C-alpha cells in the first residue's frame, strides 16, 4: 500500500519583489515560499524534500494569517513573519539549519561559518551553505541573512537583487 499524497495549496501574492508562491498545508503551516519566476525550481525542491510521499500541489488561498504576516513584513513590521508556523521536511541537518535561521534577528547577518559554529559543527560550512540553498521557505526562514565571511552577498535562490533588497529592507547596509 502506498503512502497517501501530501496535498499542499499554492497561493500567489504580490510583493515588492514580484509575485510570491505561498505553499501551505491543511494544518495552516507554511511549507514553501518562493518567487513566481522560480516555480519549477520550487516544485523540484519540494519533490526532493518530500520524496518518500507523493506530492500534490493544488491552487487555492493561503491562510489569512500567513498572507497578513507577509503583507506586514513588506510594510516594515519585520517581526510579523516570526509567528508564521512552518513545516520544512528535509534531513535532520537541514532542519537544524532551517530552525537556526529563524533565530537570526531581522537587521542582522551571520556568515556561513558562524552558523556552522552555532550548530556545533564548525567544519560543516559547505553543508550549511547547501542546506541554506535548499531552504524551501524563503523570507520566513530567512536564508537571505547568511552572507560570506568577507561580508559579500553570496548566492540566493531568488537572485542577489532580491537578497540585497530584503537585507536593506531589514536595515542591513550592503556594500556595493
């Protein structure tokens, strides 16, 4: 007997950075947040993360609390996204990285190396980078707050322009 399909609802919401894809589950938890111009990548990532169960994405409306929190975040109430319930899946290491990302306060950044140290895995800098890059919940699980050891804005799945905008929106001054 095969496992029942995971059914996630996909909503689309405008933001200053383009239309977002908001993926939620029946328990009103955020499962993914990405940009409309990266929809195929998001779907591939979700399939990889939840590979043990069939996955079905259906169009619908995200929970009002999630939509409101995102609107408030983009309007300048940066802590509004902190209360959004998330469920990320992934490996135990990825889940640890993603949980730790939610502890990095808005307006601050952390290097991949410092994150590895915080996780008590100081040699796992590349693994932290890989987990960060595999994060399915952009913005809310703030992978944009991790930067290079030299302060450079390293990769971001939504594009470095979005990463820069998000950091500057949160009050981080980004060098040119």
